[in-house]
C-alpha cells in the first residue's frame, strides 16, 4: 500500500516527468499489474518516465528505451529491441575463446560470456554455426536459439568492459 500511496502522491501535481525508483518492490502480483498498467497509461498520455529497477524482466515489460548502468558507468543504451540484441544463438562449446575467434572470422558477431557459452547475435543459423565449429575442430554440446533479454544483454556488456 505504501508503494501505491507514494505513486499517487507523485501524480498529484500532474507532472510531465516522473522518476520511479523500484516501484514494484514489495508489491503482490495484483499490485505489479496495476503499476504496469499505470506506467503504460502515463506513457500513452505523453509523460516521460524514468524507471530504476534491478528486476530486469519487469523493466522489459514496461520500457521503450533502456539505459543500463554498472559501477557508475553506462554500459548500454537504446531501444529495447536494440539493447536486447534480438534473436540469436547460444552455443555450449569446449573452447569458448577459440570458438568466438573462429565465428568472428566467419563473419558472425560472437561473444564469450565467461562460461562455456558463446552468444551469437543476429540472424545466425544453427547448422551454419555448427559447421563452422566442426570445421575448426571445436567440440560443442549444444546450439540453441535464444530470444534477447535484458539479463543476457547486461552480462554480455559486463564481459566487454
């Protein structure tokens, strides 16, 4: 109830710009839906909203544009689809560093996540990536499609730092 009361107080002056810091924190599922709807209505009314949250899946539900900050520095900014990287592949490989080098050489955008996973962005096809890895004698456990999400985008940007 405290969250809702704080939001209501912020709206009293009919502001054009709103800043919300963790507005979903401590809310039940009904309250979360209520805040999502409210944020959508406020956006549709032409208000600018800055939303700060560590719950990245919730941010993806309501955001049009994203700025991601880590250790006081902006590590990513853009529209949600641009930021998330869209559809791509995740390959679990025996030698991630070598796999990234091979895939980049073949024209793919690939990054190593610090795990045995390699993220391949864009319109890559699993069969083509598998062929490139086999030709380079790199063993892989799996290659699967992945939809972009803010969590993967955040960690891939931290790896590049």
